């Protein structure tokens, strides 16, 4: 998996920053979708299912963390980069609980952005190739959301897969 193959959803309400970052992103990725507010970001996510999300925290209508919380209800695997001027602990802790890949503090440079994107690709590559051994007889394939036991394969429904993926992502911690 390469950056050149990916679609990125970038949500930012400040037009100058959005144009500059979008121009940089277009040098590295296949497609950049831009949103100016949280509601638009959710609509674009539902429509295109982008490979990576770049979200600003402070946006009109819904902030980046609200957007991510809504997305995480159905998708815990899409890598997310939070880009914000906020360095307060409450923002960082809320972002971490939503399984972000990177937290970039504005202003950031092109190299920091590209490194964060490459980290997302690394996370995606690890997940797509991952088959987890449950026990001596059973394996779980994350990308196909199937459990295999000897010659049988069971495909999990959406809620079963979300629950199992949540437990795996938080292993060995307890999930309430």
C-alpha cells in the first residue's frame, strides 16, 4: 500500500490553511476530499469511505472530535490525524480515546505531515495483512472479518466485527 493510492478526507474551516495543506497532500496522494465543517466531513466520509482522515478539532457545526466519535461508532480502523492549535490535555485525551494515529500541533511543517501520513500507511498495511491466532484451532482475519476453524469459516456481522475489533485494539485493557 502506497500514499499514491490513497484518498484522504481533510476537514479544516480556515480556507488559507486548507488550501495550503490540500496542495501539499495532492503531491502525495491519489485524491483529496476537503470539508469546511464537521457535517460536510461526515457526508463526505459516508459517500467516499476515505483511506485516511485529517481532522481539525475546532470547526463549525461539529468539531473534529465529534466527527471522529460518530465515525468510530461504525469504523475503528481508518487511520486519523488530528491537526489542531490546541495543546490542552483534555483535547489530547479525548483524541486518544478515539484511536487516533497522530496528533499534529499547528503550525506544522510538510515533513511532519508526510511522516504522519506514512505512519497511517504503516498502520493500514499491518491491519490488512493481519490474521490473529485465537487459539490452536481458530484464526481471525481482520480485513475479511472472518473466523476460521479447521475447514469452516464464519463471517462476522457488522456489530460482531466491531466488538471483536474493539477488544483486539484495546488488548490487554478492559473495555467498558
